[in-house]
C-alpha cells in the first residue's frame, strides 16, 4: 500500500498502479488546457521529505543521471480538491512552452506503516517538504521503495509476456497521460490509463504530435545501411575489446560504442549493431532447458538472452546516451507461430523497441536482427539482418503486432484478426522489393483443384517454391516435398505466377523462395502460405521440372535471348497443333548455340531425341517439336555463346506443351541422325550460301518430289547432298522392285493414250527380279556458277534426312552445312534419278527425261544442257546423236530397244574419247502369249 500527498497535505491511498494513474495531482489545473501528455519519470532512489542540505532531491539526481529534465505544468489552488483524469494515452507528450508552466509540483509517497516518509518529486520552482505527520519516521531504504514500485508496475502495467526484465528495468519508468480538460462531474469515477501513446512525445523535453502521414520513410532517414560503415565497424571492434576487458555494464558499453557518433541516429545505429553482434537468442532458456538470465549484466556477460533481454538492454543504452526509447510488447510471427491460431487466446510473446529519432518514432527489433532459430536442431543461427533496424511501420506490422495499437504507428491501425490473416513475409521479401498480389490472406482454397499465387518484383528475381502436405492428425508438414509436377511456376523480369494443382485433397504448407538474379547464393525464404484443397482436378499429370520456373528464364536476356514467339501466356501451356507439330522460336541479341530437352511421362529419352529438330540462325533459334503422345510435355532450352565452344550451356527457358490429339505415328518421327544444324543458319551463312528457297528445317513433299535451291558466293565451293532414312527401315525404303517402278511409269507418266503407251501395248508388266536402288539415286544435284539446285524424289512415303555438305579445294573432306527433314506423304513410289558420273559437272542440266528408269522398246526424248560440249550422244540399242538448238540445249529421240542400260555421253574437249555423263536403267518386260 502506498500513499500520495499533495501540496495541501491531502493524503490519498494508492493500492495499484491504476489507482496511481487516476490520482495524478498537479497544481494550476486551470493552466493545463493545452497539455495532452506528460511523462512522470520516477527516480530509482528516494529521500525523506525533510531532506538534509547534503541530500539532493531525487528529481535532480534523475536529471543529472539521464540528461533529461522533467517539466510539469503549474500547480492548482491549495484548497482545491484534485480531479480525476478521464483519458489516457501511452508514454510521453509535449509541453507547448516551458515558460507557460511554472510553480512547484510534488508528490509524496508513504506506506501504511510509515506515512511520514514521503517520496518527493520536484518540478519547476523550489520544492518544499510537507510531512504528513509531525512524528519523525525512519526513512525508507532505496531498495524498499524500488521493489514496491517494481512489483506494482509489473502487476498493473506489464502484459503477460515471456520476458526476463531485471527489476531495475521494470521499475525504471511509469508513464501517464493528462487530458486537456478535467472531468466536469466531481462524482464521475476515474477511467484507467492505457499505455504510452506514441502519437505525441516530448520534444527533447517535448515532442510535437506526429501522425504516420507525416512520417519519413526509412529510405529518407538514410539512403542505405552502408552509410553506417564507420559506425558499425567501431561498434563491433569496441564491443570486442570491452568483452575481453570484462566490461558488462550497459551504461559503460553504451558510452564506449557511441563514441564518435555525430548524431542520435548514429548512436542508435551503434547500439543496434552492438546488440546484434554480441547477444544471441537464448534458445535453451526459451525452451526451459536452462534458467533464464534476469539482469542486463547477466545477459551481456553470458552473451545470450530472450527477446526481453534485447529490448531491456536497448532501453538502458538508449537512455544512457540521451535517446528516447520505449519497450513495446506484443505478438510476433516467430518461434511457435501457427497460421490460423487465434492470438487473442494466448498472452503476447515478444518484446521490441520504439525509439524517437529524427523527430519521429521508429521501430526496431534487435532480437530478430541478430539471427534466427533452427527449431529442428534447437540452436541459434547467427545472421545479421539490417531489415529490422528502423523498419517502416507498414512492413513491421506484418510480423509484429503490439499490445497497444498506437505502437503500430499507422494512420489506420489494423485489428488482431487482420494481423492473423496476413501472410507471413520475411525480411528478404521486402529487401528484394517483392509485392504479393495474390492471395491477400495467408490461406488459399483451391477452386476446381487449382489455386494461383502471384507476386511482382522491382528487379529481376529468381523464384522457387516448396509444397508439403500436412499430416491429417498432427497438422505437421510432411518430410517429403510434393513433386514439382503439381505446380506451374512462371517467372518474368517483373515477377512470378504459380499455379498449384495438388495431387491429393488436404492441407498443404507452401513456402516461397527467392534471390536476386545473378546472385550465386542459396535462395532465401520470403513467404509462407497455407493451401487447402477440398477436391483435386482429374487431369493428366504435368511433367517434372527440375528448373522450377516455366517460360523464359529471368536470365534469358543476360544470356542473349530477348523474347520468344511461342511463350506461355497467363501460365497456360502452349497448345500443339494437329499432327503433333510445334515450333518454338526464340529471338536473340547475339549468335547463340542451342541444345534442347523434351520430356513426357511416357516418352523414352532416346526416342525424345527423334522428336526435336533445331535450327540455329544468327538472330533466332528455332526448335521444331514432334509430340508422339497425348498429354503435357516439357521443352527445356539451353544456350551458350556461339563462338565460345568451351562454355557451358545455361537454361534459358522451359516451355509447357500440351497435345490433345492421339499422337504422331512413331514411324513419322524425325530421322535419328539429325545434326544440330537443321535448315539454313550459322553454318550455311559462314559457307557463303544464301537465298534459300526453303528457309525452314522441315520440307513437306506431298507429291514425293521437291527442289531446294540456294546461291553460293564462291564458285570454288563444291556442294554434295546425301539422302538417308531410319536404318531399321532401310531395306523397305531402298529395295524397290522393277515392278513397282514399271507400274508407276506406265500408269502415271505415259498415260493410256500416249504414243509410248501404244508402242508398249504388247508387253506385260510381270516382275521377274528385284533391283535394289540406293537412296543416293533419289537425289540429283544441279549447279551453275552461282545457283545450286538439289532435287529429291522420295521412293515411298516416309521421313528423310537430306544433308547438305560443302568443301573448298584443297580440302578433302566435306563439312556438314545443314540438314533438312523431308516428309513425303505420296503413296506412289518415286522414280530414281539417273546415275551421275564425274563428267557431270558445273552447268550441266538434265531437262528430259528426269526419271532414271526407262521403258524397253520405247522411244525416249532427251533434252540436256552441257556447257562446252562439242558432241552429245545417247547409247542404247543403237547410238543416237543429239543436236543443239538455239537455246544451246542438246535434244533428240532415241529408241531404247532391248538395251538393259542407256548411257548419255558427251565430248567435252577436242579429245576423241566420249565421257559418260549419266546412265539410265531399263525396265525388263516380257512378252505374253
């Protein structure tokens, strides 16, 4: 029990701190109309009311110790009864003008046993002692009064928190607020005071009212924490030296580490850095495995403490160097936080600090700035985190909810329910410049088995995620991570979007990770969400993606990729067209080399290689994809600089493809021996080839024939073409009977009314023997000075590889220039070309006949261009000479007769010998009776 005495010798009994708050006595109450808040800083020592000359009043002792002068408003009339105050705010507020308030203020404290001993608080003016009893009483010891005030404060004002405050810090300060007007009715009961109001504080001695709308953001207080490099270095080194010297006094340390600081901000920074580097979180004390440390000296000496240890030391150090500081209690989303659990059902569990700096309140948490706790190993992980130094209130509120809403420092404080619903975001979330667009609450519920998470970023960021299903009974996330095929992560330079398709109904924990693009460190945890899936969607599974994100990589631009024509829009897969064909085109800023990977749940890796055809050009990369099965595919693209042959390939993008058809015929896959140089590209450009008639890698031949033309810049470049097909089908594609070719010739080439058909009416078409023609007979190369024509006649419907090679003498070997994928769907068998010999060279053109198979006993027209030829003849059953017309084309007719082979010969020079240009095969037909 404690008694208070005013100037008129009226004594009031105080049994609790609430009573004390309701019985604040002041003089000159009529002059208090402008006073909103006044802080009573009760001293740690006391003296009897009849103080001796050598005993200083305790208010003066406090003033010299802390460097702050406490000012009070004027006194009221001595015979006027004190009036109760109606309203309360938290700590401190301001006197408008020192000179406005004059006169003594005194409050005397007595107990039931010693009412004559008074604890005196003096204000402006000279104080006088007014004992309540003329009988001299023994003075209280400092310890007795200190412990009494500490117990009252802990019981009435402190919330239930996991704190380890020393008795000194518990009794350090009692704060009340005075209303600008006094309650009109004398009989109205006094209202209890709430905690300190951060809206107003003394400016040095008195602060102006400060709303959050007038707040300066952190970036205006200091551009970056790098400006504190000198302060940080000194605080760390000084702290190390003091620890070696065995200095564990918070006051001594505060003076040492702030030495050289130029302003309050630098002093505060030094205290913050020292706390984060010298105190670790006491995990064992928190878990009850060891005794908690109770005093700041013990915490400093042992170098460990719980949250209240950090906040109490920060409070003492700040006050020691003249910085206004308060401890704030409340709830946090730290150790033991369970999303969805109502916080109102349990006491607050955390302590942090509010400091007055640069004319505004700021928030900081040295406990969280020092590191994190690994609950699996029950150990503290030391990791300095600058984010919690003067954190912007709008960001601080997402993880710290104060017991007193005023300490949110927001224009519109949020409710505890809103705090509980907000997603958990770590400091890395804000330092990376992230914004969570969707969802706005911590819990997502799937719709039709699907949920979406969207996030934007102020700079390129690499994202990843982790999805774990919670145990139905315990609610604990499982150890095994859900397969990445259940999520579709799409990352751009502006952010990311994640589509989730849980494999089973239930609850899941979703963790999002990120790091700045280009950083080599591990991805840091940035956000946690809860996912509820009432029912799953029945759909085909997505392919696994070890690279996590879909679409172009955020590093694509850095790697030389500037965009893709076939990209995922709104996380929707790329739809593959009819027939299973898909084309992914990527534009580049510089020449790149490319390799690709295609995956499907039923696709064999070896078979997957036959589903890709790559075209590498100077300014674009093209990947032709053939999907043999229905469902989803992952196409991953890797690139490196074209000229850097020793460089490693980097992932530039991952594309999700979806084919709704029944799949392509496995016999229609691309040839197995395709090279990486399909279609015109870097190789052909380097060789001097241009003006291709077919600029793509795929060539369709619906009639079984095609002509590919291009130009060459050097006449010295020799071109060679090779036609090939799948090896296990070589016999069926290369071994063609004379019957097949004869049927084709009689039915399609000659026609029923042709002259040649009338001459052959007496012959049958029965086969007598199979003649094998190599695929080289189905390619004919024609070249002039600058133009080259490659003619192909497909022997049957199939997929072929047409390889173009080149060499420049004296080079001996041909170099691959490009490959074409040739598709023939023509059901009839194509005819081979004549067999060409070395004399068939530049400028030679076969105009007629184009087929290398001739009907026996028939007349055949020949038209051919042979530069510099003096004579051209046809050797069949009889020799036939061709004549040159005005167009310099050799032409004429020859009777095949019974010859089995027909030769086309020419005299190229003055020599009498005739050179063989090409030979034709003759079908063998028998007479029927």
